[in-house]
């Protein structure tokens, strides 16, 4: 891919702020969704700050050579629920989030030490292009349902059993999503250089404007079907009158809430948290490899050798832990960020670093956090359709040099794609009610590795006639 800005390039200051804002918008929806799902007082502003500081740590470990943003990890949702479920108090639960993130980081550190000692050749052997390509594609395809589901709903409606019941017509929501989608596509394809670099900002603003028009009409005429945007985040700014908090507020950092949780901390609880977090860290390690392989193909540079897998692992692990100290959520490299790099062709690490700093700063700005919270699901769904699609296509592009006329390659790619798209996931119930989930991405990758190793000794000949398999 011909990049407009390469890894070490430094855009002008004005452009840099705009590019950073776009990266922030690309990762924002998923980053703030995790604390919203977990609940227990976790906030979007703290998660944004944690994502920003975690990304800075990652960049320091990777010597600013890997253009990817770290955001809240969905893989640890079950682990976070377990930390609160096993806690004797809310404060102890927050302490559990930090302890759990420390255990996950320890797994990454140990793996990084092993990689440093033995190198990365073993990764290429057990995870060649025929394995990693379909796995990367699965990352995008598994998220497709989320994007399509969001495109059909607004943010106004009652909450039943913790789930929003939108009142807006799915067709109205879809119209807003399609405006967003088409504007992003047109800007990326036909826009001039500067426009091609910020298609998401333009697309989100266009979709938000259309949703705003529908919502204002719906409120004026009392037509629920047109109500897309929930203005509650803005109303909360002045719920107790106009004050300093209306404009600037300190995020509710996890370490502040965890401070009073030490008094009831026990070895049994620490063990519960360890069991909930450590196995998931191994699962996220597999996704770490896939993400960096995908990013490597986009920027035409092998990140597993430069800056090196040991550094990316340390950056991801330690960055995740530091992020959890502030936001409570363990972080991970974000496919949305990688998709943004692919579509805009802007791989500048300076842009990523600036986005991280911006995330930390805006976490204190109440009106901006309210604006982010008010962007309706349908608008973000339109954006995510392009992001997730690019991730899936990037994985398929990795298969281009692979000879799929050979049965061994055909079988490896097939089992990964079907296992991932089919949703093969494993849930292991532990004592105390905790559950460890091996995601469909991890299951597909593991199954692909096993199939590849099983068939690695097979050298096909003309007599094998693999085309007979797919007649």
C-alpha cells in the first residue's frame, strides 16, 4: 500500500490535531462501550484516559515504530465481571480490576522474555500466511454483526434488563448510517489529499447532522420513530446548575476507587481474579499476533522483527496494566485503529501519539465527553462497516501468495474461516461461578495452527489433483 504518511513522518501541527481527532473517533465507540457494559460506576472518561496513557506506554516500549492505538479490550469482559462478583465491596472490585490487569501483564512479560530468548522464527512456522490471513479476516468478520446491528438502531428508548430498547425506526437509523458510510467512502475515494486523510471525521459529522435533524423533528412533532440522538449526556452537564464541572471534571479513576479496597483483600480473592484473567491473556496474545501481522502488511514492514515481538508484547502488556490503573479496563491493540491507518493511508506514529494525548486531555473536558457519548449507534455503525470491512479484506489479501490449489492450504484456510464465522467459542465454568471464554477468533486460530502442523509434512504432487476436492 502506498502510504501518504509513513511511520516516521510528521504531519504539520494543524493536520496532526485533525488526524489525532479522527483516530480518537475511530476507537472511541468500542473504548467507552466496555465500561458501559461492565457498569459498577465505571466511566467513559476514565476509560478514554486509560486508553491514552496505555497507548503512550506502548509507544515508549516499541520506540515509536508501531502505529496502533490501544483501547479497552472486550476479551476481558468476563474477567472484569468476575472481579466485581467475587469482591466484598465496590472498592475491592476496583482493586481486583487492577490486580487482574497485573496478572495479564505478567503473562505478556513472560512470553516476551521467551520470544527474546528464542526469536520469532517459530511464529512464522506455526502461523504462516495461510493461518494468519484467515485469522485476520475473522477479526473483521466477527465484528460485522456489531456494525450491522448498530446501523439499525438509535440511542433513545427505555432500558430493560440493562439493554436499551430503541424507539427510532430502523429505517431512519439505517438512513443515518448509510449517509455516514457513503460520505466516508466518497471522501476516501474521490476526495483530495486532505479530504482522504479525514474521511471518518467528515462522515461522522454528516451522519450526526442528519440524525440531529430527524431527532429535532421527532421531538417537535412527538414522533418517536424519528428520535435518534439521546441528549441526556448534555442535560447531565447542567443537571445541578452551571458550575466548573459543567466544563471540566476529574475522571473517576480506578485507583482512586480501589484505594479503600485493601482492608478486605484476601488470598482467595486474588486467586479468583488470577484464574479469571490469566487464561484470557493467552487468548489475547493470539489476537496480538494477528493484529501486528495485519498492520505489518499495511505499512509494508515486519513489526515482529522491528521493533520486535518482545517489545510489542511488553508495550501491550504493561500499557494494558497502566491503562487499567486509571480506567479499570485492560487494553489491547485495536483493529479500528489499524483499519483507520489502512483507509486513510496515514501510518504516522506521531498521529497515534497525539491521539493518545488528546484522549487523555478530552477525558477532563465535560462537553466533549458528552458529545462523544451522544454520537448515536447508527452513525458509528456506518463508520465501523468500513473499518471492520478493511480488516477482513486485509486478511484475505494475505492469502494472495498462498496456493489454494493445494489441499493442505485449502483445509487450513477453510477450518479457520468456518470456525470463526460459525462462532466456535468455548466457555469453561470455574468454581465460584466464574467463566473463562475462549473467543471464536482464538478458537479459529488454534484450530488452524493444529491443522497446519498436522499437514505441514505433506508435499502435494500432480497426482493429488486437489481440484477434485472442490468440484
